[in-house]
C-alpha cells in the first residue's frame, strides 16, 4: 500500500487522466502499475547519468540515505527526475487515451454510415 504522500502526489494525475472517481481498489492497482513505470524510468535515467565507475560505487551502497547522498553529490536530483518521469507517463497515457477515443469514434461513424447505406 503506498504511503499517503505518494497518493497525494498522484491524485492530481488521476484526476487529469479521468480516473479520479474509480473505486479505491482499481486506483490502487493503477497506482502500483504507474509507480513501477515511473521508477523504471527514474532508474534508467539515473543509470545514463552515471559513469561505469559511479554505477559500481552506487551499487555497493546499501542504505537509502547513502544512496541519496551519493546521487546528490553527483548532482542528480532524484525528485526532479521522478516528476519528469511521472509527467512523461501522464502525457503518454493521455496520448494513448486520445488515440483510442478517436479510433472508437471513427469506428462508430463507419458503422453508422454502413447501417444508413443498408437502409
């Protein structure tokens, strides 16, 4: 279960995606999936920012505090990267929804035109 802070961070994204009124269980499932995608994006972006030596040093750090300090010292703003990835996820999702809605409308229009021709 995500903490309240993460839920608040994603609440506005849920509203923008039009899923703010989904049942709690469905929002939870969607949150988990979205969080995984964002985390993978953050991890990939950080990996591209670090040299091989830095990646090796980072991989040896066990505590979150040590990892955060290490990244901070390297000039990596994890919070900013996470926000960028969340926004990118939202934009991709909205584009996909828009595309699908357009295709559904086109199919309906074609079906209506087809049924008019049959009459």
